[in-house]
């Protein structure tokens, strides 16, 4: 709690603003508001969860002289992301991500601008997308197996997040283009991501945040790689090929080559970091729960013993339960930001345009009023109707967000994650050096498990 002088100064300067929010609970602000809560050592998602426990579904905090709301109430969250969504946008995300992504990105589109058109055109939600997706289990399984075997053969202890990030990138490359990219494409991808991350995490105005050395050249090369592949495919199409690029060329004739190529390139930014974080969380938890791991290994071996089809993956119910439980207990994306486009009435107060709303799933995914043993990794909760009780995108389970703007590739992510978990578990024992909670960093808007030293040994 700030000292008396600090509290008094805040009230002296900003008391009238504060009175407008008197009906909402929240921590007492000092002269810098409550910004100290977010600038100290505590992770922002843990701050949001603590507010949820201490103040309930809506908390008013002061970022300097500006109010912000932290939402932990499923009904209010539903309003912001669904029924009243046109009143809110994603704030400055567009400017932060612009140098790394391209104007084609739906992620940074404005709801009141061209978001709806972009969403409708997105390759992940076309009538043919489920057929493309069903065809990805086999090639992704093959490339994941290759990566796991290389990790086993190296005999080295590795940092799990970067190791699985590369595995994820390669699997996405196969789903997107039919084959792995050269290493240099991955390196360019990471450099561009670092540029975006610096802008996302900076407290300074963006004009003071410089991009990493070589950024422009890396950007040129990264997007050109996909354009050249697409050009080659257009000149010599591969009939019956099942990668996303081939499907788009066949099924989306009205779009130009740059549009098509960039949509494939952007899938890496959409999902590599979040998918990899989910995998790390799953294997870290599994080591703590040998019973759950043993059951997974048995089911994974059965899956690996036959043709890698989506039907057979769907039969692997424990693999799905492990995936869902990892998404519940360690969601990769824990805070989503929205800001009202103009002054709005919300939660009983008037929110000025531009007010930051922080929506977090950290508290609701572990709310003891909703979940039994909420802090425990128990995949069994997802069997026997668990997913019907708490569907993806519902009040207490929204790892992919909620409402019409929910992750456009959630289905792809689920197929990738299940294929990866089954394939890794079938081939390797993933031994993490410590089952103590890992340090959670933050990169590209996603939680980053830090320094999870791990050894892969053959099963
Ligand atoms: C475990 C994996 C993933 C997680 C946890 C995740 C999470 C999320 C979340 C929480 C949102 C909503 C953000 C908001 O409302 O502000 C979102 C949106 C989005 N995600 Fe994912 N995602 C994952 C995988 C992917 C993948 C694999 C892709 C692409 C291939 C992808 C592409 C997108 C895009 C384009 C959007 C924006 C949708 C829109 O604005 O309409 N995500 N994701």
C-alpha cells in the first residue's frame, strides 16, 4: 500500500477522476497510481489473478493518472469480446506489430475496419479448411518424429522452449508449404519476432524503440521466401498436394500471389510461440504426474502403431485431455487487451475512450468456485463430458480467447498440439531437470517458459 503522502498526492491531483470510479473496487493508488504493481517483479497475469481473488470480477487500477479495468468476470468479458465487441478495439497492437507482420494480418485488423472481411477470407475458416487440416496429421507426425529423434540422438540437455519452438516451426512449415524451410528462414523469423517483442514490451513511445540490426533485410528475405515458393508452385503445381499453399492456390483463385504467400508466412507469427509454450507446459506437468504420463505413453504408442489419421488421433482421448489440461493450467496467452473506441458505459461507470481493459484467463482457469482441485494437473476432468461442460471459448476456459475474434486457427492448433504430444510421448522420455514451477518470461505477447533444462531419451 502506498504511504499516506503518496496517496494524498494522488487524491489531490486526480481525486475527481477517481470519484467517477468510486463504485468499483481496487487497490488504493499512490502518486504513480498502481503502476508499481505491474512494474515490480510480479508477472502481469499474476497481478490480474490476484486482483480477481481480492476484488472480484472487476478491479479499477490506475496506470499513472489513467484508469484501467482488470476483468475477471465471465459476463463482463463476454460483453467486451462478444455482444458489445464493436465498442472495443485492440488498442495500439497494430502499431507495435506492424513492422514484423504485414497489413494482411487479421490479428491487427480493426473490428470497425476490415476485420470482418479479413476473417471471412482467412484460409483457416474456408469450407475446404477441415479437409486440409485432416491431411496434416501424417506429415506433421513425420516431421515431429524426425525432430524428436534428432534431440534423442544429440544426447544433449537442452532448454525445452527453444527446442520445441523449432520443432513447432518445422511442423508448421510442413503444414503450410509441404516441407521444412532452410535454417535461415527460421533465423529471420526469430529476428522479426524480437523486433515486435521490443515494441510490445517497451514502456517508451514507439519512435524511441529501435529495431534489431538487420531487421529490414530479414523481413525482405522472410516474406520473399514464401513468395518465391508460391511462384514456383504456380508455375509447376503439384496436383493433389496437401500443404496449405497448394490448397490456397487451388481453392482461392481470386487472390494475388502476395496475398496468398503472406497468409502462409503469417501463420508462424500467429501460433509458433503459443503452441510451443503449451507443449512445454504439458511435458513439465507430466513429469510431476507419472500416472498421467504412463497413460499417455500407452495411448501414444497405440496411435504411433497405426496410420496417422485424424480419425485415429480423435480416438486418442487421453492425448486430448492432456492437451486441454495444459491449456487450462498454463495458458500461453494470459492477458488480452481491449480499449473502448469512444466513451462507453460499462460495469456501472463511464469509461473514457482509450481506457485499457485487461482480460485475463489466469484466475478463471483456476477459479476454485468453478473447478475442483484447480491448481492440480488432472486430465481426467476433461473426460466424460468435461469438454461439453467447459467448451473452448467459454466463461472459465478460454485459452484461445472468446467470441467471434477467438483464435482463427484454434482447430489447427489443437490438431498440431495433439499430434505433437502423441508423437513426442511415443518416441521419447522427456526428462525435465526440475519439476518446480519454471520461471515464466514473456515474449511476443506469449508466456515463455524459461530455462527448462531437459533431456530426451528413447523409449
Ligand atoms: C496454443 C496455441 C494458440 C493459442 C493459445 C492461441 C491464442 C490466441 C488468442 C488468445 C487469441 C485472441 C486474442 C485476442 O482476442 O486479443 C488468438 C487470436 C488469433 N490467433 Fe491464435 N493461438 C494459438 C495458435 C494459433 C495458430 C497456430 C495460429 C495460426 C496458424 C493462430 C493465429 C491467430 C490469429 C490470426 C488470431 C487473430 C484472430 C482475429 O483477430 O480474428 N493462433 N489466438
